[in-house]
C-alpha cells in the first residue's frame, strides 16, 4: 500500500513537471510570434506545375516499364536544356520572353464576411507586383451576409479593377446577395451551369420576446436619444412607426445595392433581376447576370499555355480559442447554407 502511495506521488510530480514545461514552451512561442508581429503568412502555389505534374503521372501510368525509362531520359534532357535557356535569359536581362501571370484567389465567404481580412492582404500582395498584362481569377463561393462586410469585400476587388488588372470571377457553387455584390465587380463573370446566382435583395429578421416577458410580469425599459436610434428591439414593444422606419432602411439599402450592381454592369436590366430571386447559372446567363458558362478548373487549364498560374493565399494566425471555435461555427454555417438551398430550390 505504501509502495502505491509513493508511486502515485511520483506520477503526480512527473505530470506536473511535464505540464509546466509545456506551458512554458507555449508562452515562449506566443511571445516570439508577438515580437515578430506575425498576423499571418502569405503562401504562393504554382498551379501550372501542379497540373503538369498530374498530367505526367497520368501519362506514365499508361506506359510500360521500358517506355517510362525512355520518357524519363528524354524529360531529364529537356529539363536540363530549359534550365540552361533560363540562365541565359537571366544573364541577358531578357524579361520580355517571360509569361504574364494569372493570380488565383479563393474566397469562401461566411455570413459575417470575416474572410475579407485575408482578401485585402492577397489583393495588396498582387497589386505590389502585377503588371497590366497579368490577370486575376477569384474563385468565389458565398451565399451572402452582412452588408458592410461584403461591401468591403467588393471594394477590395475594385482595387484590382481601378489598377487596370483584368479580373475574372468564377462561381462554381453559389454567389448570391453579398456574394453577387462581389462578383459584379469583375470584368468577366463565369458560372457553372447549376451554380446559384443573384438574390439582389436585402433581408432582416428580428425575433421579439415582449409578449412572453409581459406574461411573466417582466418590464423592459429602453431609453434612447434620437428619434430613430432604435427602431425594432428584441425585448421591448415595437411600434408601427419603428416598423415603418425599419422597412425604409431596408429599401434604402436595397436601392444602394441596385445602384452598385448597375454601375458595375450597366447593360443589366436591374429592375428585372433585383427582385431578390436567384437563378441557376444557365438562367443567369440568359438574364445577363453572368457572361459565360464554365468551371474554374477549365478557366485555369485554358490559361496554362499563355500564363504562369499562381495561387495566392494569406492564412491568418489564429488564437488558440479561435481554433477551437472555428470548427463549430463553420459547421453551423454549412448547416444553415444547406437548409437555405433546400428551402429555395428542389433537390435532384
């Protein structure tokens, strides 16, 4: 019994020491990151090289062993010659022969458009090096969300347009409401046949618990300075005047939304499409909401011969608590998106 007591005490001390060491390491790492001021990391991926590597793997898989040996020998010779030519061009300072670049940015937007923080870094990075011959492809996926968040996201894409960098937005799944606000900034909008496009409208929904509180003899006092400081509330008793003002604000926001889309796409019959409805890609093409039917994959492949294709991604450094909560919030948003899609369109 005494032996077990000593063993338990030793084990407790060991665990305490291990935890203390781990805590010190975490604290030192966090302090080091703060000193460096790292808010995130910019990552560049050569999609052209990835595609050609995949293509070579498929070609080799169809060859017999002796054919693979001959192919590797020829490829080694080819790579050696290309490296030699590249060095020669570098010595001569020949930049004219280099290909323009297609920068690929992914934006998968949530309801609060929090991803705009990374988007602004990615756009700034592209603008720092891009020339007029370069282009940008944004692979966009978003059902929309808060007005100010998606307004800022659209403004980030406008920075590219104002600098004369050709911008293409590809929608493989959905660009609705705030998502379409972003998409309409592009010089060219490409959508997959069954992607969801449009929803140029504004919606707001507020529950009210005032009657429940009254039944339980609970009073709510709300004091404001300014006639319309608060129009509708969660807990107080709403008035017809407040409801009318709230609807006016929605209509004003809708008007600004329509004006923005019409400014970006003047040929669009804005009154016909700004009804809050959404359409599939092929229907959106007929109405002028998008310019072509295609997928982002085909766009990238079609550019490989003429462009260097580089994916640009800025990953923000997350706090420890954010890492725990991000997965849960993402799951909830995915559930809401599925419910929204099921409620608005039939399933196959």
